[in-house]
C-alpha cells in the first residue's frame, strides 16, 4: 500500500511562522530543532466540508505534548487556528483534506542538543494536502514487527512527538513482508498498535482495544470509544495478546488519515471470514456520520 500523489497538490502553499510558501520553496532553518533532533510535536487533522474534525481535542493534545517537552512561547489555540484557516484559504481547500500541524521547539542560535540554545520561541508549520483516506476499504494485511513500541520508561507515548524512526522501521519490515502496515507489540509482548493507527478487535464476540501503555492517546480512538458507548456497543480496554488478534472475529484500525479501516489478515492468518465484518462496518458508518456532521469551521 502506497499513498497516491494528488496532482492538485502540485502548487500547494504551506505555512511557517506567518509566511506562506510554495511547496518547492524551502522555509525551515537548518538550525530548527525539528531538523537538529526531531524535537517537535505534531497533529494530523481531517477537513470535512470546511470543518476540521475534533480540532479542540487535537490542539489540547498538541499543547500537552509541548508542555511535557518544556516548549517556550507556544502559540495560542487562536493563533494556530488562524494559521490553519489562512493556509486552507490560500490553497482554496474545503473538503477531502489532510492537515499536518507541526510545532517545533524553534530555531537554535547554534547547533546542539541543549534546549537553552533555543531563544526565539516555537516554529509553527501548517501543511494541508488534498488527500483521500489512505487505506484500502477492501481490507488491510498486517505483519507483526520485530520493532517494539517503547513504554513510558523509554519515551513516554503520551508525548505526540516527531521521533518516528520506531514507526518507520516497523513500516519497512511490513512492506518487505508484503503487508500494508506493521502490527507492533509493547515491551511486554502485548499488542500496542500499528505503525500508524490504533487497533480494535472483536474477540469471542466482545469488542476490545489495547490499553495506551505504549502508544499515544489517539483522538480517533477516543472518538470511537465514545460513539460505541452511545450506540450501546460495549468495549473492553485491556491487554490483548497477539494470539487473540490472530484468532479474532474482526479487527480494524482507527486514525485520522485512514478513518476506520478493516483488517482481513495478520501474519498470514485470515481474520474472520476474510471480509470486513459487521461490527467494523457499523462503527465505520457511525464514525463517518459523526465526523462529517461536526467539527470546527476553518475554511
């Protein structure tokens, strides 16, 4: 599975600290912390008919992550939203858009790891692209990676940071094995998430999802938990073993870029009857209706 390039993005403009630039025009300093050490936090948003879904929740997570890393002079939610709106309007984007917000520690006065070298405040980057949901609706194939998700004793997953090498290595393994994405375990051997999304499974007739001990608190995951409860669908949040995933009746992924995507195979084992199951379809319908019918007007 490879994301497709959309020709409408050929001349898109992106935002860096108040300046809109063409995609081919460089705008990030080599002294910026995101270049120097991946020292940044980020959020992915999806635009439905001029509305950014769950914007408040994403900005709250961005702010928590920035606070955990000790960022100084973090822009306000109003300033970030204004930058988002300006970027969308400059690109004439209103629907079917994926937005990546990146907030770095800022530009250093000289190369180095020490945050005291950052003396000018954060760098805000807004990148918006025309992009359809990235996963095949016919069903995904996952392969368990040898790369583990670190826990809070290594790198706290509650910080939504830009250090994505862990995920990239897992994705490379999955691609080499012919799978769409990687299933990743935590340090104890329980299921954490994929390299890019959270996981849910129907195990012995019960919908369940792993605890977030080695993965971020996903906004889409939290939305699904709330919507399922409202619909009378009970969900267990617990440790899930790989064997349970292999023998599950249904498995699906949740994430901003892929929305709700069913899984039909894990490590060569067929999940259920090899098609998208009824619980997955019901959750997907509920989620899409909610996402398309709510959100904050930004375009």
